[in-house]
């Protein structure tokens, strides 16, 4: 189904909230118009090819420059608005945009001038595909349990180990990889490296299929030699690099969930006002009205938390707690909103390819990746207790 079938009367009053500057609203409107003309959520069976094409399309449209921080600044509110808008139109387009940002964000934040010049322009133009390789078979949320190791050997590091659940795995041109270098115990002994996909010793060990198809893989490093100039930041700063990058893009996960929820709500509202049942419309039933009210209220609450976190980061403030609150609330709320939309559509809601069926598959992973909901709760509690101790 083409995005052009979406309602042209969508509610954009949230763009007037004080979190935004005038250019943010204009950016969102420009992308919405572009996406209506260029995006089609029906991608066929070759997801790798579709993702490559979307990266090229987004690069040619100039949208990827906002995700990479190529101009030396990452505008979190812009990234969030762009992800929300793309998710509302096409989940795979949102994925393509987000992974270009996540995979290159660490380079923009911590890379040398040489590394920025080598990678960021090609990422922004869509000529190179980026990936972020942090998770491992036994170290997902618990980064300190990381086993992938990098030992110093002269002017290089030698990487050995595995990474899994790597988005863009198998199609990426390079990976930002985190490995244990042993400067200190736990998370303090990890470093970050840029590893080109054609680097000897790096192989795609397995492609992973998931319910909302996108490129995903397990990587294996076997005596993979990486020049020391490919390290991001200082040795032992990998955890800092990862968390700083995730603080930007964790908030944008919340924005993507908002996009999915808004699309589901729009579809449900339009259906409820047209569907005839027992001599009236579905929207005339008080049960339907109560459900629509809950959906709309949840979306606004999630949006307020999301754009508070984005605004706060753009002011240069720490957002670990606020980003976790936004991600937790927006993803859990979107799951509830989309489930309610499927229920309102009845049998049509579970027909393969229907917008709400597609959204139902898209949303589930967002409650897990970049920190599961339970991990977000732990982060929020940890930050609250830390604030209390420092009071």
C-alpha cells in the first residue's frame, strides 16, 4: 500500500509545542511530503535489496545528513521527528534511516578527523551502509559480560569473538564494533573500532530472520586485524562511546514507536467512523470511544516524554533517565495502541499486508532492542537512586 493512502488531515498540533523551533516543524512537513511521493511500504521478498535502495533514496533526498552529524552537530529533535515521520509511512525506511545514524553516530561523536572524512560523507549520501555491533550471544543488555576481545599488536588490534542481532548485518560496508581490551574490569575495559566489511577475519556467520523482516546477522571475528587509527576515542572508553551513542538513538526509538502508534490510531479512527454496525458506526459505541480516548491519551503522553528527552539532550544536558523513560513509555504504549487498532479492525486487522497487521509485527522488536523495557526500568531506578544519594 502506498503512503499516499494515508489521511491528509493528520494532527500536527504537537509541532507547535515549545520543545521545537520553527525549522523543526518545517523539516517534518518537508519529509512528510517527500515520503508521500517516494515511499511504498510493500517491499517484496528481497529485504536486502529494498534496504539498500532505501538507503540510497534517503541519501539522495538529503535526509541521512541529519542522522550522521556530518556537520559536527547532532540535532536530536530533528532525528526524532524524522524517525517518527518515516515510521508512520514505512517501517523499513525508518530502519534504514536509524541504522545509518546508529552505525555512524559514534564516528561523529568520537572519531578522528580522518575517520569522519573517510566515512561520514558516504554514509550521509547513502553510498555506504553503516552498522553498530555491540550485542553478543551472552551479552545483550549486560555489556560488562562482553567476551569479544581485541588485543594490541604493534600498530593494530586483533579482534576475536562474535556479535549477534546486528542490524544491517550482511549488507553493511562497515561496522562500529565493541571489544574487550582489558584496561580495567567490566565495562571499563572495552574499546570501540571501525571495522570494514571486507576486512580479512570478519565473516557473516549467520543471517537471522525476524517477524518484521530487515537485514540482521551474527558476525564472527577470527584474528581480524584493525589499524589503531580505526579506534574510536581512547582505549578503554568503548562503554562511554556506546552509551553516548545510545543516548541519542534510544530517544529516537521512542519517536519511531510514536510514528507506528500515530499511523495505527489514524487507521483505527478512520475505520471506526466509517464501519457500519447494527445501524450505526463503530465509533458510535461507547466502548469504541473509550478505546480511542485511551489510545490518543497514551500517544500524547509518550510524545511529551520523547520530545522532552530530545530537547533536553539538545540543551547539552544528561538524558540517561529521560531517554529511558521515553523509550519505555513510547514502545509499551505503541504496542497497546496497535493491538487496539487490530482489534477494532476485527478480521481485517490480521490480514497479511494490512497496515495495522504490518504495524503489529513492526512494533514488537522496539520493546527489546537498544535496551528491553525491563532494562529501561532498571536504568530509571538506578538514576533515581543516584540522584537521591547526591541530594
